[in-house]
């Protein structure tokens, strides 16, 4: 999931402008590295995005008590969906929505959404490219992989 391209720093104001000119998005999702290691910038961006009427989702390796006990809790009023907890390979579960391991938790800090949004299952996206190639995102089962290889 992580790009191997060289990294490019961007000012938070420039990033916000790139987001706000997109008219076909519902919101933004922030994920790792670890977003909360840049807490002041992440908080600023979440505040701006929410002010613009967009939804917000944050993935963090911090556990819920680690978030709520210190300044990281400042993101909660502007985070619609928060996935907390470190990925634990021994608890890997590909049938959880948004989470990779069963110890990770979904929270709905703003109340914009609730647990009824969660539809557990192994979701896979299949994209057919203009040149005929097929791109699969997610954790496909044997039937999809047989189609791709066959």
C-alpha cells in the first residue's frame, strides 16, 4: 500500500486546496505512516476539511486509551470515523471492514456515523484498465485469483 516513489513535502495549505477543488469526494481519509505523529498539522487539516462539509476518517496505530488521555484527543471532535490499534499479524482477519486485525477498533467520535455503517466481510475491488489489464484491490478469494490467472 505504500508508494515506493520519492517523497514530496507539501504545505498543509496547498494540500487543503488540492482537496477542496475536488467536487466528487465525500471526505478524506488519513492513514500511515502514523498520522498522529504530525498532530498539529493533522488537527488543522481535519478542522478545515470538516468546515468545508467533508467527512473525515483517521487510521492510527495508537490504542483508544492512548488517544483519549492526552493531546491526541483534540482530533476527536473533527473525526467522523477513527480506526485505532496496532496491526497484530497473529490476529489478522481479512473479513473485517477497515481493519486488518481483530484487536483494532472502530470509533465514531463526532456521531456523524454509528456502528450500523459497519458491514463486515471480505470486500474486493476489481478495476479494468483501458489497456485490458485487471487490477485487484483487497484480499481476493481463490475464485477471483483463478479468473485473473486463467
